[in-house]
């Protein structure tokens, strides 16, 4: 049947990676400007003298390579790429750029990242020459007055501008779409969900009577639906690079960022003025103190990827901090202004009139923002929490004071006793501590740990052991505690790794190697069992991975310093054969803690035990008080120093100081602001927000109006929605874009009136019919001679399957998200997709907890972006995996089975077509369906219909 997914055709189709849009964005923002500035002078078609016969101004150039005859870049292999090795100065006589300083480390890191990504390079067509826009660039001009144009139009303004451009090309609009097509298009567009058969039938009836009135009522109903905020909220989350893991190497899941997602949905449903919405994104904590519904908006600043590796090197720390702030600058410039301000980080922007100083003016606004979580609560919540905590903290203070006084008395005697102690042996040695004892037979050895070098007083935290050796009692002793000899090790470990169950275990102490360690857990006891009774005379424990010349102090972990060595023949009766007795204390604190045991009285021990019980009880009561809610919304502190321009983007090369101020690039467009160097941290962000959202700032209004148009028609009037600069596209209808921007401002920055005007236009309501003669003049329908058909987005595909199967749970809205993957967190987090999607996941896909770099079946197959970067324009690919997923994935099979259960009438075929396509089947479809059900089953029939093009494509 014509509706079935054409699997064979798909298997022969080409595919693009799901992250293609993000890859291109990375190239345009991070790579092309560097190539233009540092490479084109010698390696481009415009070079006065081409060096090395190598072109770097096109993808084909570096693929061909130069004189070496080898590609200059090997995608995915930076260490083997000649270009990377040359800029790293690893190739003798090929250091690039020649006779100039080495490129900044941040720039080199970006180039390495690009190659690791596969070296995505969109320069496959006509080469873009290195030119530079100035302040006369179209997007930097005030909004034009289009009133004279409006007087010429006989139809609405939108249709007038569209028709005017079509007439110039001798084209015209299509006729109106049929009612069923229009309601399906509008329902998905506004809410992301299909209409019901009942809704379609009612609309078709009303449409026949009065098409305009019926369409107006439909638009108003859809815009009033709470589903609108979920659909358009997902669009906005793409734009602001919202992801619920931190990305980078560790990529841990962030479980408390979902309130920002709910805030976005709630704000759009309420039609919050977008100038207020943007202000809350940048300074919600400033204008919304004690108003959680406002303050949470500032989580935008920390919703991007964040490197938390914790490098201790000062230079690395400054570079990581610079990259962290760069993410905020990039997101702000792209989402609100449509400018690649981040391209001015290392030098003046090579294409747009953005000086480097502009970049650092913007950085000055964010200098006090740090990633992390903070309490976001109302004044009433804070007051109630304080009232509940006050008596408990008062009691806790008194108990702690009593305990401290008693401990002080004991401590004084312990210090005196420690001063009298005379150690007879050296302190433990992390490179190897030996304990000898008279030869004894044993089947088991137990190492009972009482204290670690990390903390005195018996506290066991962060302990590790690399090797534990047991030496035989013979002329030439050998280590009998080796797994290779059959010895077994048992003991609790303090860390686990789901993706590597053997990690951190006690067996690592007997592997004979000095790499991996046992992470000592509780109880801190290592038990070794030999395959036979052994006669032994000493043990050695080691907590080092290398020699004494290697400083491992920051990675080794604590070492046992108080312990007993016990042996047994039957595992029931244990004998202590050695201990740390007589050894020099690891530190004075450890020595005092050890002496304390000999001087404390029974009465004092009992008193301390009572105090500890009372303290534990108060701690339980404190834990029972509901904590104030925390959100991953960042923390804010007054910057300790001024912001400086970084020469070449290198934070180790500060130049002139730059105050928090507006961007010079827009000085002719909107009133400027400038703050002193010591301006309050919150004021910096608030003034920036007010400047961005000024009615005079035509750029912000243009960018936002274009985004609305983009999501209604699949492509914006400017088809690079986050780049209105020289490397972006120019508008197909400049006057229309400015008209829409003016309408947005006139509606006080509310989106719903703009939606309504677009949805009611004849341009939107026309059919998607293809006309060969029109396509010859405008193949991509950029002039909108027809409505551009589209495939459903990833979320729409999944939500549709749930909806037609009767499984979609629309309420309650919001709250913590669900996961379609298993997250296994160790030092890094790995993600594996779930094969089975249970009923707890049957919510709208906007509530899925999207983690960066996670792969989710169904969603990723249909181009769900990895939000490592913003995704203002999603990729739209056709791949074999889409067909295979729709045909065979357990989720699809579950939905087919659920749909089959809904087909409970005597004639399931019309019922199925109504549920899936909101229409009745044709005679041929009904006959084919009946034959199919008879030879197969209703479930197989439901599965086949789920694989139809008609289900996931809109006209």
C-alpha cells in the first residue's frame, strides 16, 4: 500500500549524522575564523604564493593534501593529522604559522576537537571569500518603516509581502489546503500532537460552512492549549542548548535542572512577554528575589556543557574558566542577538564588525557566574524552614559545645601522654610497610584497618591499597598472596562502576601489579584465603603506583596507619600476629588520637556516648525537616578583579581592562550603557538584559520574529536563525521580517498574537501541492509558493505513537524527567539505551531527561540533537535506522500491540485509519487491510500502519 514505509528505498538512501547541525555550528564558530586569519594567506586561492601546494579554503583542498600527497587532516585522528602536528610544532621545519608564535592553546584545542569530531566541513560548494561586513550590514540597521508597503496590499500584510515577491518571479500561492490537512498541520505545529478523528470531523464540518471562522476558532483553541507550551518550549530549549548532563569527559547527570524546563513551558503557555522572558534568563535572580517562578529563569546561564574535571594546574584552570564563560557568551549572542560574538574571543571578528573588546565587555557581565546549584525558594518557604530549624540548631549547638568541652579535657591529657610516647619503629611507608612475626601456619590472613592517614581518631575515609603481599617462611620467601597462585581476596569497596563491576575491588591487591587499587570500604577489612595452608612469616602492604621519585600525593588516597594482622586456619578462630604497635605516629594528630584511648576514663566514654546519641537524634530530626529546594541554576559572587582583554584568547596574556558595557557593534542601533569596573555583579547582567530587550534593539526583535517564522514553515526568512552576520544568510523577505519584528514589539513582545497572524495567513493555509513549473523557478519553495511539507520531529514521532496507541500520559505536566537510557556513573558517566520502555516513560518526550552524548532509540534515530551546542535548526535526515526502528524496536512493537487492542470493533480497518490518519480508508486500502489481517493478525496490521509515511509526514 502507498502508506507503508519504503524500507528498501531507505536502505539505499544517504544519511547524515544526527549532530550535523551542531558540527557545522562548531566549524563556523571555532574553525573557519582561525583558518581565515592564520592559514588563508598561504593556503588559499587568494594567496599571493601558494605554499606547499596545499589549499585550506575548501574541504577538497585539505582532503587532497599538498606536496606530501597525503590528506592534511585524517578525520577522527588528530595525532596523525599533519595540520594538527604542524600547529603543535611537532613537525620539524613545518611549524605553522611560519615565523610566527605558536597559536594559543585554546585555538589548538578547538582544532583538535574539530578533527576528533570527524572534521565536519560544509565548504563543499562555492568558497566563501574572506570579506568583512561593516556597520551598514542589513541586520544592524533600524527596523524599516513598512507602512507604505501595507497600503498597497489588498490582502493581509504577510500575504502581501509574500505575494509581492512571488509576482516578481511570476509565481503565485497554491490554493487553500483541505480541512483535514490544515488541522493536522496546525495541531502538530502548535501542540506537537495529532488531532483526534472527532476534532477533524468537527473542523471539516465547520470549515464547509465558514472556512475563516472555523480556522480562527481552531487557532485560538490550539494556542490556548497547555500542549502549546510543551511544543514551543522544546523549540526554545534547543535554542538555549539545554541539556541535563554536564558533557565533557565526566558528563554526569544533572537531576535538578528540570525546573528550568518547566519554567520555559509555563512561561510560554502564559504568553509571558519575551523581553521579560529574556531578562529573567540573564538576571532572574536579580529581579525575582524570593520568587522561584522568576528566579529559576537564570538557570539559562548554566544550562550548557560544563567542564568540571577539576584540573589543579593554574593555567589549565584559567583556560577552563575562560571556556566556561565563553559558553555563556556564545549562548547569549546566538539565542538573543543572532551574532557569533564568540568569534571575537581571540581577535577582532573576521567577518562581522565585532571588535575583541565587545567579547570581553560581554564577558564582564558574566564574570561572577559559577556553575552549581543553589536554593531557590520563596520568602515564606525560607521563613518556615528557618522557624523549623531554629530550635534544632540551638539544641545542636549546646550538645556540640558540651562535647567539645569534654573532648578538650581528654585531649589535654592525651597530648601529655603522646609527648611521653617513645616509638620503637618507623612510621608506615606508602611505598611498602612490612610486618614480621614468628612463622605460623595459616589458611587465611585478615588485615583489620583501624585508622587511615587521611584522618586521625579511627575515621576511615578515602583509603586505598595497591598491593598486599604475604611472604612464606622459607629460606627464599615468596609471595603466596597472588591470584595467579589461587589466592582469593574479599573485602568491601567504597566505589563501584556499573559498566566495570571488577573495578576498585580487593582482588586488585593480589594481582601483582602496581596500577589499579582497592578502594577500601566499610568494614575496612581485607581477607585473603589461600588454596592451601601456608607457613608464613611476614606481610607487606603498599599504597603507591610508582617509585619514590613520583609525586602521587594528589591521586594515591589514604593509607592504613593503624591496623592488626590476623591469621586463621578455619576462618572461625583468629589470632593477631602483628599490629602497628610501637610505630611512630603518622602525624601528631594521629599520635594524640591513639594516646587518647589510653587516658580516657569509662565515665568520660559513657558521657561522650550519651552526647553522641543525643546529637544523632537531633541530626535525625534535622534530616526530617524538608530541605529548601535547590536547582542547578548557578551561583553568583562579586568578581574579585577587573575583566581584561586576552591577547590571542590566552587568559595568561591579559591586556587592557574592559568594563561591563554594551557592544559597540550595536551602538548606532540602541542606546549604550557602561558600568564601572566594580559594578555589582547582578547589575551587570540586568543592564545587559535591558539593553538586549530594548524596543530600539531591532536585532533582538528580528531574531525572535524569524525564529517564530522558522518553526511555522520549517525554514526562517533568514535560514541561519542564530547567525544574522556575514556568514549567515540574508532574508528572503527583508520587509516582511521587519514587519514581523515591529508587530512583535507592538504586541509588547508576546508571541501568541504573532503566531495567530501567521497561522491565519493564506500563505500558511495554502496547500503543499507540488507544481513543476514553480519548482523550476524556486526549487526549495523559499518564496513559499506552496506550504513546505515536513516530517515529524523526533519528539513528535514518539508522542504520536503513544497517542494513537492510547498510552500517552499528558498529566501531570512537568516535574523530574524520565530516562530512556541507563546512566552508569563512575569517574565518568556512560549511557546505554534501554531496550524496553515501560509505562513510566509514557509521557511527552519534552520531559525526557536529555543527557549530552546519550543515545536514545527512536528519538536519536529521528534526529534528536545532542545539545553540546545550541540546535536552532535541526538536521532532517533519512536513514535505514529510522525504518528499522519503526519496524522492529520493542517500543514500536509495544505500541502496535496496544493499538491492536484499541481496534476492538467488528470492522477494525476504518477504526485504525481514523485513529492514525483521521480519515476513512479508500476501498482499495480497506480491501488490502482485510486480506492482511486475515493472513496475519490485527497486531501485524497495526504494526504495518505505524510504518506508513502518512503517519509521520505533514503536507
